[in-house]
C-alpha cells in the first residue's frame, strides 16, 4: 500500500516508499509533499515538489500539536493550486494520519471529531492509527477550536506547563517556579454572561482566594465497588496555579530570591495556606504528582482547597448599572418608584 486517497479530498496518505513511485505521483498530480518524520530522505526525491518537513518521531510524548497550523496552511496551498498533496511518514500509519486528521478538523470544526475524522481517513487507508499521544493532542486541538495559532492559546500553554510538571515529577522533583504558569498573571478571556461567578473565601479570615475562572472541573468516575456511593460529592476544589500559592509551593523563594526566579529544590507535596499573612490557616494541599479526589477522579497536578475550610458563594449577576435603590440607598421623596399595588395611594411621595 504505497499511498491512498482521503475520500472527498485530493490528499493522499502514504509511507516513505510512496516517494519512489514516480508513476503514481504523476498520475495523481502530486505537487506538494508533507514529510512527517525525523529521517532525512534525499533531497532529490523532492526536486519536483513543494516540500514541507516536520521533524518528529512516532512517540506519544512528541509535540506534534505545535506543527498543525503550518502543515494545514501548506496543504491548503497545494489544494488551492489545483494540485494533489501527499502526506507521508515512515509507514503512513500514525504521524501522517494525525496531520491529515488535523486538516479535516480545521476544515469542519463543528461537524467532525478526531475519531470521526480518523474514520474518514481509514475508508481510504485502513491501517491508519495515530498513537495515543497524538490522538490526545488532536482532542486538545479540537477543544481549542482548531485555531490558526496554537502557541499563544491558553489551553496549549497549560498543556505545555503540565508536560514540564510531568518531566520534573518523573525525576522526583517539583517543577521550577519559572516553569509554573500562574493563571492570575495571564490575560483572561471574558466569561459567558450566562455563567454565574463563584467566589471562594477563607472560612477563618474571609480573605478572597479564587473564583470560577481558576477552578479545574474534573469528571466524577463511578466506583467499581457496588457498595460504594457512585455520586459522592467532591471534598476538594481543584485550582489552576495562582500567584498566592507561591509561598506554599516554593517556601524558600521569598528569602532566596525576592524577584521570583528561585530554582532550588521545592517540596513535591504539602499544604496550601491562606495568603493573608495574619491568618495563614491551612486551607488545602498540593501534590505535583497528583491526587485522587473523594469522587474517585485523579487530578494531575493537584492544587486543591478543602471545602470544609473555605466558603463558596455565587456572585450575583448584574447587567448594566443597577438602580440606586437596588444598592440599599434610600431615595429622596419623589424619586421612589411606586409599587404596583400602591398606585394612587400617595405612598412613596412623602
């Protein structure tokens, strides 16, 4: 199976041997070639084509996601010039299929998912099967809305930060402070007006700690034990890293480097303390290696507040400027609105 066409598109998926099938390349009018592998075939093979190369190995941890936008743009340029596009890797199974899935997702953001796009490709080339890491990156790309620039997207940056954390934990170390993405220092996208804002405060001193935009939602998993309750309420609130956590996550940072560039050893796990210096109450815990919530879900890394030690309240939704009377301000006579059942009674005018 040298190369196969994706149904409905002038795009072909193949292995490295497909480059040597000159007759097939000419027959399908291949003008653009995307090479998704770290090997370096002879440049003579590409002398008659526009060529785009992506240096990645077929391993779960390889960052293929950052290459999607440039590859998609290149593929589209080939199609717009009425040519055919060959996307190949070593075997035409994982890396090349992943790039083609990304292209289909970008073209039909709302109609396709990574799995449904893969099924389309497998109609033409049944052996296609991206590795698990690439499928996860495709899911992430789809979640992001298939943007033309992924590197500046907050979801992508969080994903990179988590990869760095995993690397550090694998070596038995906490991440360095310079590699941690503190969410309250990042530009935030506006939240939907339909979503109520949640405010979290320290139960002891009432100091504000976090709000909805910093909370990480995690799905509750049903426990296999039939006697256990499958809908146990979560005892913790998991948060993205916030700057006030620094003193707990990196306890020596303040003394060693007031500029926040401390890179010494830090604990892998410990407690989160209230950021109010006169309070310092124990309000939660952290574990860079992750922890299991009471609902049976694992969260990695885990930075969480204990619900029993904080107060959670919904902020009232306000649209526009509320009338002065709604703020508890007593209005002067003549400005007080008459109630429906008091019309003509004279009340509110005295």
